[in-house]
C-alpha cells in the first residue's frame, strides 16, 4: 500500500514531540508500542505490524533515512513479536526539513522563547530569561552557521598531530645555536692571538679548536672586553694568512672544501665556535606520557650499533638484508663530469630490486637536477608513490648560500633534491613534525647533512630498521645498516642478516 504525503504529517509531529520518550524506558523503541501510540493520536489507523513496517519504510524513503533501526526493515516478510525490530535513533534535523517542505514554507526559526504564563508571573523582572531548548534551535545551529566555521574546524590539526609534535620536541636533543659575528675587526683580533706563528703554514683541517681556545684564554688580558664577550657568544671566522696567501685575490670560492688548501693563494678561514656552556652540556631527558606509535621497549631496549657491508650494490641479493621501514639511497649519478668516484648508470639504478626491501614504509632518493624525472620513475617502478620532495639549501663555511659550485650548466647549483616515496599505508608514521627544507653547511664530497637522518628517525622511530644504500664510512650510524662499495669491511650484529650474508659469501667461494 502506498501512503500519501499528508498521511505522514501525524508521524512527523509525533516524533518531534516525543523523541526522548520513544527511545527511553518504558517504550525503548519497540515498534509495536509505538504503533499503538500513533493510532491513539491519528485518524489513520494501522492495524498490523506488517503494515506499520511498510509505513515506516516509505517514511524513511522521503526523509533521507531519518529513522534507524537495529535491523534492516527490508528483511522482514512475516513479523512476529519475537523478531520485531526496534527504533534506535531519530534524525531530528531531517524530520524538521521534511516538515518544512510538506508545509511549503522555507525554514524559519522563531528564536523568541515561549513561557508558561504562570511561570512568567513568578519570575522576577530582573532575572534573565532562559531560552528553552527546541528542535528549531538545533536546526538553526546545524544549517545557518557560516561555512568558514566548518572550514576552520576541519583545518585544525588533530590531537595526534599536536601530541606527536610535542613528544618530538621532548625527545630531540636541543643543539646550541650561535649567531655569526659580523665585525671583521673581532675576527682579526682573535686571529692575531691564535694564529700568530708566521713560521707555520696553517689550514683549517690541521688546526685543533681546543688549542685555539686555550691560546685565547691564556691571552684574555690582551683582548678588548667587548671582543672577549663576543668571542664567548658568537661564531667567528679567523682569517688564515700564510706566506703564500694573496689578500688581493679575496676569499677562496670553496673555502674549507678546497682540495688544494696547502698551496691555495686565496684567503681561507678557521671556524671558531664558542665554548659550550655547562648548562648546555648537561641535557636532561624529559619524560612524556603520550606513547602512541612508540615501541613498547622504547625506554629500555638499546639501539643497535652501526652496521655496514662493503659490497657492489648491483650484485648483492637484497633478500639477505630483510625488510626495512625506511631507506635512504644516494646513488652517484652520472653527471658527465670528472669525479673522484665511480658513477651509476640510469639503467643500473632502475634495475635494482628495491621492491624486495620494503613492504610498507618510506624511501628517500637523492637526485640531481638532471635525474629528478628518472628518480620519480624509479620510485614508481619500485612500488612507491612520490609523496614529497625535500630540498637541501647548501651553505658555505661563512654561512652564506653557495654561489660557486662544481656542478651546473647554465646556473650554479646551490641546492640538492631529495625525493620522498611512500609504500603501502604506514599509518604508524609520525608525520607533520618536520619541514621539507633543510639549510645546512656542505662538508666532504657527497656527504649529506645529518639533519635528514634525524628526520627519518622521527618519522619511523629509532628502533625501526633503516637502510642506507651507496653509503660511505661517514654515513654509518647507530640503528642503521649501510651498504656500498666505498665502505671498509663488514660489521653485522643482527643474527639473521649475519647468517644470510655468510651463506651468500660461502656460495660465492
């Protein structure tokens, strides 16, 4: 039987007036009880439970499923008292909208409260009137708010994001940050005391910082008070003036990365950092209560010592290494220049079976300007989705951006790119903690900043398995396994990896 829209008006008023009564004791949403109550206040009498089920189904179709039951109504062909469904939830907002549509009016809210006259006489004139709660007020709050409020709510960071970031601040050691002295007279005053032996040829690589500090402390009385105070608080770059130095040539373009520092005629500098204060040396590990995504052995399990394997990455079976949560790869891309190390062809990199190393996690791939697109293709081939791109802004010894480099065709390269890929659905990653930009000094050839390793450890945790491919001796770190042909020897601590690697070596003999 099909019901007219007018036959649902009584049900609408009944639900709006008795919502809380219907769902609570003693009715508890029982449909056979609700049917009798509706029949008492309606001219349309529904005689059987099957007819009532059909009536409610049609009402749900025109009210956007405003009534929710513990069982699907469509499955009931023969209703008995024992299998009768119960009403569990009433969507008042949908019913209010249906009411307005059936009446042909737009949604209008009368915010003026209606008071009983007897109660109104008892109230004191000075007492503020309390607005009664109505379903119309709920409709007003739900549909007449500005969209900007909803957008603001959705754009707010989640509690997990906020707590994860706060935990990272507590767990990450605070490194002292010093400003750079921009007074050239201070640098020359300190250099005249620390580097005053004209018979000796200085370079920044053979000078020991603690000896420089010792000389300055011994000659403290010869320094101006302002200079000494600046020496204790800021970084100074002491000019290294040897017999072969020609000051008219200016600063060396490569500064402390110069390969010919012993006989380079350009001006070089020694970086003198302030002596660390005693408070900074004794850092207290702060406790925290938020432990979601932390390993349950976080506080007492030691981190594995550095592990490495000297090998040709192209020939080593990756199945011997196991699975990893994070991978960093720094291949020596062929940039068509004369380099002091062998390079990796594009095809050779693409053929590496990197998909064997990770089922769910992240990968970070260092790329050059020429190889960015090749790197993206490689990540996709290995089963990763390119999610981010990080940038390392290179600074020279004097904390300035590099303007002269050994790479670049039309423009000098002052940055490097790091592609970030994600595999699977690693919901355990600690995201939204770090930026996608690192500003750091250059060091040895092909050596990357330590900040990137810290970012990875914050993402996946210090106890997760982490792998670096094409690494060198300076890349070995606690908690990491490093492989590459520029390492020295083999050092393994994980029994399973050690066993598989020894089996592989024995087969090669």
